C-alpha cells in the first residue's frame, strides 16, 4: 500500500508595500510676459527725426525656438497674424512708416504692435518702444539722488563747503 504524503501548508509572508502618493505636477508659469493691449509709440534711435522713414515690412525672418525653424514675417492690413505660414486668403501688404521720428500704433492694430515689439529684427537697433513706466522710474531715481545730495550739502560744515566751492569755481569764492 502506498503511503499518503502529507502536504505541508507553507505560509507566504505578506509584505505590505507603503502607499506612496504621487506628487502633483507643479504649475509651470510661462516665461513670456503677458501681452497688454494698449496704444504704443515707437521712436527711431540716435535722435533721428526725418519727415518720413520707412522700414522693411516683408521678407523678414524670425527664428522660432519652439518650432525650430525660421518663420517669415509680413505686415498686412487684412490678416490676424504677422506669420506668413499662418495667413489665410489674400494678403494686402502695408507699409511701416515713421513720421517725424516716431510711429504711433493704436491699440486696434495688435498684429503690427506684436511685429514691431516682439519679432522685428531691427527692434532695439533702429527703433525702440517708448515705455512710460520705465522712464518715470528712472526719473524718480534721479530726483531721489538729487534730494539726497541736497540734504548732504545742507548738513556740510561751512569750511568743507567753502573748500568744495573753491575747488569747483576757483578763487572767485
């Protein structure tokens, strides 16, 4: 007779895996500044103020980092984008003309503003956008420096002030 084999039950250890929470992806804010819709003024550099000065408005190329190639730009009156590859239908070419050294672009012409401010290769070389806030801040800094200098001059000893005046003006003091 055959003997019955005893089956042993082997206990399998239960390994508890810790619950790991998956980190939530952080919101990445775009590095591009938000575009503000407003009237813009562009001035020619180097104090040039001719009666009229025309700059190139077609055949301009801008390298697009995201797409990895150069894109052609063109200023048209009847399109919503300055990029030629995104234009639909007929293209009515327009001129970009500075009058008396400046160009005023109303808020309704956003494609021209974006072309001039963001994409045109001559921006910062031939012309610049007037930014009132930056200019006001620099003027405010200069006024604060002047006030500080006046306060220091007021607190100077008379002998030191006389010495400074003699050094600047001469013996006329």
